[in-house]
C-alpha cells in the first residue's frame, strides 16, 4: 500500500491550507449577504426599504401646495357663541339683530383676512412671525372697530374679553407654524425620531442578536469552533460581517429617504446627508454590538433591547448630569445637532463633538468585549439551550 503524504506536504502545496483570518471572514461575509438576499426574500426586502421613503413623500407637502395654504383665524361662529354665552352668564340681554350684525362682522373680517394672507418663501422665520402678528393685529383692530358700532358699552366690554382670548389662541396656533421648515418638519421627524432612533437600533439588534444564539439553538456551534478559528475570533468575524451587511443595507435606506426628501424639495439636504451618513456609520457598530451582547445573555434580546432603551436611553440619557454619557442616543443627538435645521427643530442640549465620537467608538468595543468574554468562558449545552 502507498503511504499517505505527510501533512507538511499538504501545507507546502496549498492542497490543505489553513483558511486563516481573511479566509474565515470572506466565508462568513459570503454566507451573510447570500442568506439574506435570496430571490425569495428580495421582494419583501425591497418593499420594506420603500415603506419609509413613501411615508416621507406622502406626508411632506410640495412647495406649490404649501404656497396655497391660508392663515387659519379660527371659526367665527364659535366665537359668537362664546360671546352670547358670556352675555347670558352676566345677565346682559342681546337682541337677534345685534347677534346677526356681529356674526356678519366676524364672518366678513375673518374671511377677508384669511384670503388676503400671502406666503413669502424667501423671508426669514423672524420676519414671517412678525408679519403674522401684524396681520392678526389688523384683523383684530378692524373687528373691534366695527363691533363697537353695533354693541352698547356693556356688550362691547364683554366682547373685548372674548375677542382677546380668541386672538391669543390664534397667535399661539400660528406661531407653531411660523418657522420656514414647518413644511418639511415631517421629513425630519421620520428621519430622526422614527428611523434614526427607532428603526436603526432595532434593526441592528435584530440583525446581531441571533448571530450566536441561533447557532446554539440549532446545535451547529460545534461545526464552527474548530481550529484555526477560535470562539473569540469566530464571534468577532461574524459580528464584522454582519455589521458590514447592515451598513450597506441602512446606507441604501438612508439614500432612499433623502431621495424622497429631494422629490419634495426639502432644502439643504446636501449638507445634512454627509452628516447623517457619518453618524450612521458610528451608530451601526454600537447598536450591533449591543445586540450581540444581549443575544449572549438572553433569547429575548429584542425585549431586553427595549428595556435597555427605556432605562438607559430614555431614562439615564435625559438626566442633566455627567451620567448621561452612558446613553448612545445622547451622543448621536450631539452629532446630529451640528446641522442647523436639526438643532433649530429639536434644540437638544449641547455637547462636545469629540466626546460624542469617542463614546460611539468605545461603546462597540465594550459590548463586543463582554460578549466575547462570555462566549469564550461559558460552556453551552444544546439540550439546555433548546429549553430556553
């Protein structure tokens, strides 16, 4: 019988070469994106990517429709009813002729003021707010001047009180929409509140939480932790390949969101997009490492992520002391506030950019280090894992 060649000959000829770190990463990367981008999953994944951009497109008004909007000065009929009820409480009689004359004045002046208002897209928010106040003041002055001619002294005194309350309510309501980005405000809420602080972290946790947990549940871990890839190296390689996939997937989602915003003519997207992409590149590894750590701790990693968000991000992160540096969201807010529109809309507490960047770089190292330590020292039993 022929003798089998020695192991060294296999190594020398490359027939049985060790895969090494690069080879292991390449294998895991191919497995990652191919398993998540099959033809069967492609339609669902594309539809999921398009949901949020469609919501942005539907909720942000076009500039043409925005220019046609009117100033809402409230319902004159409700103001008349409030006035008549006030006269009744004060036991002041009111004739039908007086009520009809006052109602006609309120209807006419309100309609005229709403129709004569014009939108100026080039004015500053301060100028628009002042113009709103002047417009309401003129409307109020005309109503009082005409009402004085049809009401007696007691009636007019009571009407002044009712008119002042109505005017203050109108001013408060109009002030809320006086800033120039009120047309585009839905875009920022979808992008920041919903996507950046909800969808993005949950997507990362959902993507990285089961990386090791699924192997334990399926009892396939023993096939993966063979030499030369150790447990720690396997975990880090799976994490790195999954983070790379999430970065690509979320990059596409962000570009679609900004494309929808551009279709609705949201201004200054060119300065916001690089900032969002840069912050997202820091956020994805941090949230993914958190998901990997939670997946090591419990099978209910999504519920654990929500609990973590409630305690740390929404609780500790809002405490106005140095302890809020534990919050990932707090550092993301600091970086996103570098955009003028985002800062004006949310007015988050200021922070140091260098500190925020450093914290977002350290967070994945901490979570990944703890997850690696747990995975390296804990002995997992398939029967026990299946019962969880």
